[in-house]
C-alpha cells in the first residue's frame, strides 16, 4: 500500500481527445461519427456512376473505348444538374465545350433562283 492509499497496478492515464492529439480545433470524434452516419459512400457512388455513364456515352460518340478527361468534361458540362453541382470545378485536360458565337459565323448568301 502506497502513501496515497492506492493498492498496486498502474493509474489510468488522463483521457486525451483525438483533437488535442492531432493539434486541431474541431471535434474529431464528432466529425467521424457524422461521416459514418451520413451514408456518404452511397452518395458518392451514385454521383460517380452517373458521371461515368455520361462520360462513357461521350467516349462512344467519339468512337473511343477509353474514357479520358475530355469525355468527363463533355459529360459534366452538357448535363444541367451536374454542371450546376460542379460549376466551380476545373477538370484538368478537359478543354471547353465547342461553341462558336452566331455573329462570327459566315453570312449565308442567298443564291438567285433561275427563271425557266
């Protein structure tokens, strides 16, 4: 028996939060719990499947069998909802949608009709 009255064994270490261990200000435990309960894997999986389906169609339209970043860009920008969701996202090597302003196109000249 020690002077303080404890009977053998190690004293339990003082609890230390994961936030303080990592030197962070936000609650690591709470964020972890919310990530687990948020079903984010299902949501991200759905979005991925949606984008890949449209990108596969874009690749097929260009007679290619491999999806490249250009196909992802075409798929996302042509779909209204995905374009809104990923509006601030830059896809590397994606290029831009083909678009020529109507004013820049050559004027159509009408051919005079031949009289018979």
